[in-house]
């Protein structure tokens, strides 16, 4: 499997403290109608840290059921404990997920050798294609290009990496280190164009929860080499993409935005708190400026 295209890091809607199943189905149907390549349930944007194991697996089960083969389902099955990541990944494979997103272990700060052994153990436990996820802003460490290259060489199922370190030079380093057919996915919406221009093969998007058609168009333009069209879209939607990541911590703004459109409730789980009235007003004005409300 080669990861290329536009993937949505799905929010997880809640109602009365539980997963809002009808809203989740509606969100997935909307993504598929927009032509999304795949959905990524229970990543950071899906509030995975506050879902217990049963809920985590249930969200993946629902995503597979509702997608019904119409798009890829890349289950967020990473953890900072290798045994837990293996348990979640094995469950996702049994449920019919088409891939696994494996976040760089957070808080315990393993060495690069520890990262290699962690991901290698997970890869050996599953047949699912694995997308590594380097996000130092969340985990405080990154997956070194050399470590990604070792995993690509030693683990046939490790076939892609989601890069969310904010550095275009990291893309250059990864392109140099990794096989030509290894997928490199941008993990920051505003950096899609520069990342693809340097060799990235797609995007795992937060903004596509709100504007899936636009993000699909942006990625298609980039991948086809139509950078004039891509730049026009980038310039037009950059203020929105940036606002969704800076008005509060992700996923608070994106869930609030989708809720303002009426697709779900804005409910979050602690320790995530609702947006302040001032930030919500700024978000509302931003959405109105794009005719999204």
C-alpha cells in the first residue's frame, strides 16, 4: 500500500459524554462525498488520549463500518507503551482497517534505538501498512530520518511517515533517506504546498473536517504539479487553516467550527476546555468570511 492523497484526521463527536454515533456517521459520509482518500479516526484530533481502550476500538469499528470500503481507514493505534500499541493495532486489523497510524511515543522520551525497537515490534505484530507519525510538538522528540530509513528497510509494513515537525528541510532529509516509494504525508495544513513541492506524497489534514473539498483540491493540484492553482488556494485559505490551529489547541477550534456548522456538538473531554467567548467570536467571524456559516 502506498499512502498518497488527502486523509482527514477525524474529530470524535460526543453527546452526553458518549460517542455520538449518528454524528460520526454523518461526518464520514461528508468526507467520502468530498472525495477524500482516507479517514484517520482516533488520532490526536480525535481526542484519543481521553478515550478508554474499548471506546478507542469502537471508534475504529464504527469508522470501518461507516466507510464501507469507500475510502481508506487508517486507525490511530499508537501509544507510548509498545504493548498497548500492539493491542490496539491487532484490534484494528481484525476490524478491517486498511492501515495504522503510529504516533511517536510521548512523555517517556525514548532514544532513537528505543523508537526503532518500538515500531519494529508493532510492525511484526500486524499485516497492516503502517504510517509513522513524527510530531515533536506533542511528543517532545522526533523520528530521525535515519530511524525511519532503518524501519523502512527492516519492516515491509512500514511504508509511510506523517511529518508534523513544521520543517520543510525535514522533508528534504526524509526524501534523501527513504526509498522512492515510501509515502511522506504532510501533517500541517498550511505547509502542504511546500512539503509536496519537496517530495511529500499527500496530507493528513485537520482543516478537511471543515472544508474537505478544498483540501482535496489543494492536494490534487500539488500532486499534479499545478502549483499556480495550489498557490491560489493556499493564499485564499491560509488564514482559515492558521486560525484553526492557533485560536486554541487542536482539536478545540476544529471541533468548535464543525459544531458551529451544525454537524455535531462542540462537546470536549477534560482536560480540553471549550474555547473562550473571545476566541469563539473570532472563529465565527473567520468562518463567516469564508461563507462557511
